C-alpha cells in the first residue's frame, strides 16, 4: 500500500491510499486510472512510467474519480483534524505516516499493543535515534531534532528526546524474527553471548534464562524457543539506557514466558523498557502502562496516550477507544465465563494408545486418547516434550516405534516451520492447494476474509511477512478436504487481532463442517477461545515427554498450569484470563482449592 494524497475537508484530514498490487498493468484499476490521468488538465491523477500518483492538490472531480477506482485499488480514509499537529514521520509522498510516539518511562515497563504494520518499528527507530522524525515533511532530508523537540509539549517524552539528541541514550533491541538470526550470525552460543556482555552479568544471565546447556551449540542448531532465549540474553547483556523487546514471548511455553517476565521487570529497575507483545496474558502481567496503536496496515499508525495495561487490554478487546471516539474493530472479542463447551461428543474420528517414539536422547510416550467429530483439541505443554512429534505421528508424517493409531480419518497438516520461498502470488498458491473453494461462499467469508488473506492475493509469497505467511498457511490447511486438521503453533507471528480471528476461523470451520482439529499453541487466550478440550504434555524438555488426555478444557488447564506453577483468574469486566501475581491472595486461594484456571469472576 502507499499513500496517494491528503487534504483538509469538513474538519477531517482525508487520505487516499493506492494499493499498488491491485493496480498493475492490464488490471481493471490500471486501465481506469490511465483513462483519467491528466484528464482535468492538471496532474491530480498522474502516471509515472507504469505507476500512478494521486497528488495532494487533487481537485474534487479527480478525488471522486479516484474514489471510484475498481477492484478496491484506492481507499479513502478520514482522519481527525487534531492529528494535523501530531504527525511525527512520513516516509515519502506515497509513504507511511506515523502520528505520535510512545513514551519510555523511568523504572517502568511500557507496553505497545496493536496490529502489525502500524508503525511500531518506525517508533522504535525514532526513539532510538536511528531516524530523526521529519514531522511529515518527507522532502526534508536533513530533519533536525530541534524542530521535533519544539513541537512537543513539556514532559517525559520531550525530555527523553533531548537526551537522544545529545547522544546520551544507549539502546539495545531484541528483534522480532529470532528465527532469522542463524542467517545473520554464526558461531557457538556461549562465545556469541560473551562477546556482547557489556554489563559483566554473563553467568547470571544464562542461569536466569536456563540456557547453560546450549552454550556449546551452534546458533543454527537451536529451536525457535531456544533462539528466543538466546536473543533475549544477548539483549540484556548489553549496557543500555533503553531496552526494546519485540515479541519476547514467541516460541516460548508459559513457564519460560513467566521467567522472561521476571527478567525484564528486574531490568526495569535500572533502565527504561518498551515491549511489543501480542500475548495479552503476558503483556498484562509484564507492562505497567500500555500504548494502543491503531490505524491502517502499511498506511498510517496512531499511538494513543498510555493507560493502565488492564484498561488498555480491555479497551482493545472491546474495539472502541472512548477518549478518541474511534472504533478499531467491528465486534468486541469476547471470552466465555465459562460453561463446559463439549458435553455431547460425536463419534471418534481418530484414536491412539501407548505410542512410543525415540529420537536420539529423547523419548515420547502417550496414554490412550481420541478426538471426536466437531471437537477442537488444544495441545499444551512445555517446549521439547514432544507435542509436534505427536502431531506428526497422528498426521502420518512420522513413524512410531510402539503403540497404535486407529481410524480412517484423512489429515490436513500445518507445520510449525513454514516454507515461504515460492515465486508465485498468494492467489496462485491458494488455487494450487485448495482450488476454487477460497473464492466464494461461507469459507471465503469466515476464513479467507476474516484472516484478511483476501488483501494479499496479488502479493508474491516470497515477500510475505511472517504473520502474512502464517495467515495464508492457516487458510490452506483449513481449506483442504479432511476429517482432522492439525495446526502447529498457528498464533506464531500473528498480532492480537489476527490471533483471535484465526481461533474463531478454526472453530467455525470445525463446527460448520463437523470436522475435528488439534491445535498446538502457547498463547492461553488463543487456546481458551479455540479449544473444546485439552491434550496435556508433561516431562522434561529435550529428554522425555508424556502425552495425556484429551481432558475437558477446565480439567486440562488445571493439570497443565499446576505443572508449570501458574494460576489464572478471570477479569471481572472482560472475562479474559489473567495471570495472578505469585503469592498474591488470589494466587494462594486458587492453589489451595486446586483451581489453577478459574472459570469464575
């Protein structure tokens, strides 16, 4: 997407967005804009080579013409007039616009909550001094910090940027896509971490993160969860004034997530912390204050003032920002408070018992279990206890050494690690995998459109972001004809809204088609929304695993959370699950009653 133009009209800043993927040569939109280019005698709609620009000075007739461009190639957006003075950065005439910035606060963890593509990375680049905000003047290649500081009101953000201007702020950033690190850095974990230890806390850091057994391994030998912990370790070893953590919980189980929470909160006693986090349960317990960011992906992003994290999450789930009088979602995201979902089970589609599998030093065992028609089984447990291995066995992707798997069910499988190295469009990929099913009907509305994959059709697969690739892979998995659907970590790289839509899409598909699914995931919110029952894995990561259940959702959650020593309560207003602070009154009460996953408010 790219901006075309904006002007002021009726108290609003009006923005036109040109989606270049929908306006390529020989397309209906391309022919339409070519017809009207220069038609008014000016250059309101301008053709440059095989691309178009819609100028800021566009006359009313050209505005109307652009608005009626076919194929959804031009989108018109009205923004509040007060944002006129809040634009912090604009990349080009047709570039992304960022309004306002989050505020790093002393001795606090500041959270950022919102969809991908809203300018979170741009904000981090500005706060770290990597770019000087141009206040919307994209032609100015010599932006000056004085200009930025002059437009800001007195306060913590202005004071912070004054220190950035002086070069007094050191920054450490934990990147989002930790799975890309082996492509950038080579070497053994221990040597790499020692090389960045500026604080002299190497021994303490590896102990806190539980990565002492990884020190002699090469980076490319690590799993996603192991790479995440090493990346966090490399970040906290640096001596910085501000630490940015971009999705620190990805690939980690709940035990490891809580360990990282404690590490980051401890670091906040000496430095400013900003965390971008899509796991709401983790964000809730980690951040003191949270900024919501909203807008249109790839087009503009607006940071709201910080509010308490509990309030921010509830407002975000509701989908309405009262202070801004802006609705950011058509419908609220709701949680059940909680009746048992799955009282009447259909017939068994697949069953198993006494499965044994040995992989090097690791051994997997299973109890007996079965999945029934229309049942969604959430799969939870610590990293390295065989969840993916078990799913691969049930999917027929891996042989087993002992036990049995029964049933004639056909399988559709979405793996944990996705292959996006294809030189074709998303549309071509969908056609090849699931035929015309995705184009119309209930599946198009409830899955394709809900996951916003309809906006990616003309994009090259190799250029998809991690979240976009995940969304398309979920659509393909659910679009195949099968009896049982196996999805391994479908929430990975998805933002909060996309996670909730994915969970609902999985449930709707199983209910409407009377099919069944296994869903492996570490996001408790996601598991809560998607699951009828739970399969719980126990054991010691990398050494042994025991697959138990499926249990009812409540029984399974209680068993799982007791093993990882965490209790959840329900938020009084939103009914969402919330992690109790360790040793709090509520935590002690729930432990005493054995209610680790409360269904009560």
